[in-house]
C-alpha cells in the first residue's frame, strides 16, 4: 500500500510535533510517522533521573507571551494559550514526565496527522521521491524531514568499554553504590547528573575525559555542565577524594570482583596511572542513528560523526530534499546557540516551514516592507530586539535581514549564513542579531565594564549587533550597549548610536 504526500516527517518527538503543527497550520500535505504508540519517546526514558535541565521560569514579571517565551524553554510554539508548558509544571527544573504529558496533549488538541506504532524500517530515494518503508506500507514524498532525535548512546573506542554500564542502564538509586569507588567516563550533564545521585553514598567518584569540564556559566551554552551539578565540583576542592580527571582512559579490565582502568593524564606531562574501581559507568552522550537510510539517500555527518551535516537551510549537505528537524538541526550552531533544545529548534522549525513552503508550494518567503528611513528603521530594529524571543534564544545564529532598496524588505529569523547567501550580494543588506562579547574573561563574575556607547563593542553580556554588507563584504558593524534588564531602548545609549549608524549606511546607497 502506497501513500503519497508532499512532506513526510519521521519522528514525533518535540521537533516532529512542532513541524507538524506549522505545516498543518499552513494547510500543507504532510504525514508524520512515529515508531512508538505515543509521542516523546526519548523523554519517557531520559534523563535517567527524570529532572530536565531546560528552564521553566514561570514568574517573569512580563505580560507579553512573546517575551515570556525567552525563559520558557519547553513550550512548543502554537496559538492556543492553554497549551504552554508552564500550565503543566511550576518547577524551575521540571520533571520529564510533565513534558511527556504536554507533548501528548499538544498532538491531541491540534489533531496533528501523526501515525503512531509505525516504525520506519528503511528510507530510499528513487526518481526524485523519498520512499519510507514502514510495516508493509510505503510512504512516498517529495520532501523528507527526519526528526528522530538521538538514536542511541555514543560509545567511545576504549578497549574494555563493553564492561562499563551505560548511562541508559545505570541504576538511579544512589544507595546501590554505597562505599564503592566509581569511575564515570564523561564530563557532560549526564555524567554530572549521575554523579549527583551517587554523591552521598559512593566513597570515591572520578569523572574522566581528555578535556576539562566546560561550565555553562563560562561558555554560555546550556548544553555544558549546569550550575545545579556544582556539588561534585565543590567536593573536588574540599578534599573529599572525589575528583574530575583530565585524562584518556586507555583500557578497562576486570580484576577480581572489581575493575582496573589504565589512564594517561592530559595535563600532567603524560603521567600514567592504573586505578581501581568497584563500578565503571559510561556517560558519554548520544549519537544519531543512520541505519534507516539506504545508500541512495544516506546523509553525510558533521565532524565528530554524531550529527548530520546540514546546509544553512537545514537541508542535508549532500542529499537533495532531505531535511532535519529537532535536535538534529544543531550542527551549524553546535555548542553555541540552542538548536539542540526545544527553545531553540522551535524557531528553526518555524523558519524551515517558510523555506519548505517557498520551495515546494510556491509560497513567497514572508517579508515586511519598511521605508528606507533611518528613524523608522531605528524604531523597527529596536522593537524587534526588545521583543523577539527567537533572536534572544538563537543568539549569534538567527538574524533579521534588512535588504535595502528604494524600500526595505525585512526577513525575520533566518540563519545568518543563509541570509547572507541569499541577500548578502545586494548593494546593501543589514543583519541584526543578539551577540555575546568575548568569551575569555578570567572571572565571568568580575568583568570590568565600560558603559559608554562608543565602547559598546566591548560588552560582555548579550547585546544587539547590526552588521552592514555590500556585495558579500562586511563593510560596517554597530554594537549597542548591554542592559541588565535586556531593554535596549534608551534614547542616548541605544537609539542615537543606532540612528547615526543607519543614517551613514543609507547615505552610501
């Protein structure tokens, strides 16, 4: 039995549901196939200790929903005021079961065209069409969007790694490790989440990987180690014998009732050691499953081999018509903005919907026309940076593009590299993003500031940046001063410098 559709989505996690919503609202011909009997299968199992790291800041002091979304990291974008995640949990770090419940309601209320219990066994491409084989049925489509999320654990190439218990199977009751020496391979959030549970019970906890810990408050990336896991780092420096080891794990083997690990320290002139443990846990993250693609449409992978390589429009780097949704969209802003998380990829998917509709359905990319006037442009730019949740969340990645002609056409929430590829060769194009300052401060809680408009390019916190491009060349850049309340609307600190910059650029047309 063959089913024909314009768009075929594989996976009904938050990415697949969000894209389904946007395509359905646009009246597009789509179907979404999901292996499990309900949406959000990943979050039914992970995180193992059931506490999300995505913020749920319910009390913001803001009345406007668009601004509230800056701190609501779990809601999917939609027009139903009752289908917002804060209605499901008031906790700052919510329980994963609440997200699962929310996703099920999102699909049900919007009556999204999801076929559950329909596992896709193989995807092929023939004569320009994608063919998804699922349970004796074939789903044929012009465009395939894969939203399957992580397919399984990433297993590093360490001799003896099969002796380690994976994060996916690790006990979640800390008492099971009482008085044990535990080696945790990995230093990401899953490793620290696991260590946090063991902390009151294990006699020794070592977290090991070749690279130092990346802390979210220094990198500004939510995927790095979060502050709520700081207890282990305290213990490290409080002489409790728990430790964070910068080392390669060269080999693991059994020794009597326990394990031994041969390691080489990476910051100690090559010093080597053999350490004894009662348990070894592998917490090294996840990877994409490429097994469903046959040779006719197997996508290339980004460096590291865990994610698909994608073009600026979220399309596979080497398979025409194959796109990725959800956490699989993160290769181009990897460890920078938030495409790995709901609060980031929900905006990517809104943009992707517009790009797909333009390519496959002939619907022009939405644009707002503005007068080529410095005063009006100043007002428009400040309005956007003060209200947009997309620019806030997807800092340094999504941008507004202002294409300057007799009038100005503004295209919103485009990946900046896509905007430049499409519009950067015009006589004058502006891109507006929110950006951090430099990232190499020795102490991120003691940064010297210079709060004058002419030194705004030295700002450390998030702030607006306007770039001017002419025929592919960056010709000028204007930073606006950071603001502790994220309100860039002061007449002297923000409006005047921006107006002067725009006046100068418009004069060069």
